[in-house]
C-alpha cells in the first residue's frame, strides 16, 4: 500500500526529470555532444527561482529568469567549446564547476527553503495530483514547441550540425553558432526543470544537481527502448524521453521501498546507464554477423 | 571566375613532419570551365579543393571568386558560392535525416535560416522532379532516411544538392572513387548532365586518367604541391592515357608514382 501511495509523487518527480532529460536529449542525441553542464545548470534553475520567489517575485517571471540563467550556463559551455576549442565534455565540466560557486553565491548559502505554505508556487508535493496535471501540461507545451522548432529551417540546420558537421558546413551552416544555440536551449530546459523541482520539493539545495546528467541519460535511453521500432518523429521521441524519466523515477522509488541502501542508488544508476550505453558497442563487437552481400562487395 | 593566386599550404610547419601540400599554386578558371585534376597520392589535389572550400586557412596567397576575395571567409560563408561532393558517400549527406530534409538544407545554402518551416508542400514537388531525373526511383522516397540508401544513391543526391541554389563553383573530390565501377559510371553520367544543364564551373579530382580525359574542357596534373601540366581545348581532346603519362615523365622527370592512376 505504501508503494502505491508513493506512485503519484514518483510520477510527478519523474515528469520533472523527464523535462530535464529533454534538455539532455537536445545535446546528447540531436547535437551529438555530451554536455555535463546540466549538473550545474539544474541547480542554477532551482536557485534562481527559489531566491527570486523568496524575494517576493511572482512564480512566472521567477521561472523565466531561471530559464534565461540556464541558457546563460549553456552559452558559457558553448563558447568554451567553439570559441576556445575546448572539447565539449571538458567545457561542460568546467562550466559545472564554475556553477558550483555561482550557485552558492546566488543562494548565499548551501540551500534555500521554498515552502509551499508560504509561497505561491505552481506545484508542490503537498498536492501531488495537482502537480501531475500541471507538469503534464508543461511537457505537452515543451514537446510541441520543440517539435515545431526542429521543423524550422533553423532547427533543421541544428539537427544537421549534430548529424554531420562536415556536410552542414558545406551546406553553409554555421555549425559553431548552432552548437552554442543548442547548448543554451538545452540548459534552458534543464533550468526549467530545476525551477519546477525547487517548487515541487520546497527547496533548492546545492547538491540537488549531482548526477543529473546520468538520470537524464538514463531517461533518454529508457525512452529509446520504449519507443523501439515505433514510427519515429520528434514528438514520439521526446515523449519517449519523458516517459523514460517517469519509468526511471518509479523504479527508483520502488527499489527504495524494497529496502535498498540509498547510498548505493547513484552507483546503480550509473552502472545501469553504463550497460545501456555499451549495448551498441557490444552488439557491433560480439554479435556482428557479416551479411553475405557486404562481404562480396568488399572483396 | 575562380582565381587562385600563389596559394601555399604547409601542414605541420616547423616540425619534422612538415609537408608543403600546396607550393605557390596559381590557377585561373573561366566561367563554365570543367577542369579535371589528376595526380598521385599526396600531390595536393584534395588540399587544393579544401583550400578553395575553406576547410582550413591557407598560409599564403589569395582566392577570388568573380573578383571577390574569399581568402578570409569561413567555410560556411563560402558555401554560398560553392557546391561540394566528397569522396566518402557518407560525408555529403546527413544520414539520420530524410531525403527531403537533406535537400531542403541544400536549397537554403547561403540563405538566412530563420524560423519558418524547412519544407513546404511545393518544395516537395520540386524535389520530386529533381529526383525523378536521376532515374533511381528516389522520387517516391522523400521521407526515407538518407542513411538507408546505397553509396551511389547518396552521391547522386549529394550532386543534386550541390547543384541547387546556383553555385558559382562545383567541387568534386574523387566523388566516384568509393563506388563500384557500374555505379561510378552512372554517377559520372549524372555529373555530366547536371554540370552541362546548369553551366557549372567545375573542378573534378579523379584517380582515373581515362575519366579525366573524357570529361571537361581542361585537365591539370599535380605533383608535389604544384600544377605540372595544364592542357586545354583541342589539345585536351587529343589526349590519350599514354600521351598523358609521357607528358608527365617529361615534366616531372620521374615515373608516375601512383599505381592507381595507371590502372584506373
């Protein structure tokens, strides 16, 4: 019974992680960049939203500023990567470390309370079903907006940048600019999820973003497994990612309920992601049966 | 049309691996010229094409297209003037995107890419007509991922894409070398058609001497970063593989290093 009672809450948190995973999807899948900024930019979103609301701001402008702050984080990573030629993964790590200090400065301390009883928040864990509806609406709007964006000339150029950089440049696409925009967009989405998380959990904490990238990757991978061979457009794919976030969090809650040592959770998450990331490589290396046609062609 | 003035490119300068890839090259192309380029491995053919396309900055000299200096222009800005097809069929198209999406990327080459739909219905009609002329049955497969197509099909689409939006210059970097002979011949035929129809000024690198002789109105041969032969007009029409080899011996004073060029 306890587990069932926990489900609406787990689903709500899963939706928030799903939104974050959409941000990860933009960099990891669309742009083909591994961006580790998210561990920091998620907290930036939480901190900015919490501090502004604590200072008396309305929730909507507070969330908007949080998203813009997240985009700023992505911009920094993007400029490290393109302007200064630092590998994407290192650029993200550097920004993440910068953000640790920045986030502490934003909050002035390690955490900031945002109790739903005192503040006029959009969602709160005190009203889980209400939160579920609001979060689902956020997901619908976000997926729709991004779907439209990917269908524009600009969005298509961004996808081409991730798919084949050499080709993109040959077709006159400023690949550096599109990478920076993609990173900013991604971290804006991540910060949005942070702002929602701060409201839902009633606090922002400097440690809350730790391992966010792994959860995001897990959601992306689970999402891919779920949609499998379904006809794929970006609505299906992004919906898959969000469902992946929910599945991740429901499983997470279940193993906690079953009494697993919570200290081990991050390790298990990372190992699960590692295994799934390894699947394409393992398939290619150990399960590859050359087709006859290809062999004769190469001979 | 295209002017290369004293282009020099040195890789790994000031190291033991220093390689002068282009050594003070000058070349002027007239409007509508179709130049074939031959030469052994490491002669500087691809480096010359990449220098024109802006893949890397050159170490000296000037590149002009229609009198405009493009030497300092980044690659994606030069793309406005230049259509390209690469040796590797995987390079010229985005594998995870549909045929129509790839073509829409090409038709916007050199234009501002804003927040309007990448593909509209009348675009699809245009793409269909263009694909139909390839005669590869691709006109009914607009929403097929390019990654699912064969190398020859991909090169044909890349050619179409390179010719879209009126480029001033078409650069073909051994674009048939990775294909089987039959497909290569087909892609070459399509190349010829597209070049003639659009009156494109073209530079085509090839390892096949016979192809170099059969196509275009001008042939240049490169060796060690220099242009060592430049044959045009009537003189080019009279060329044979033997006379080309002989000319090479005379000019460079050495045997043609590449077996591929001989056998091809």
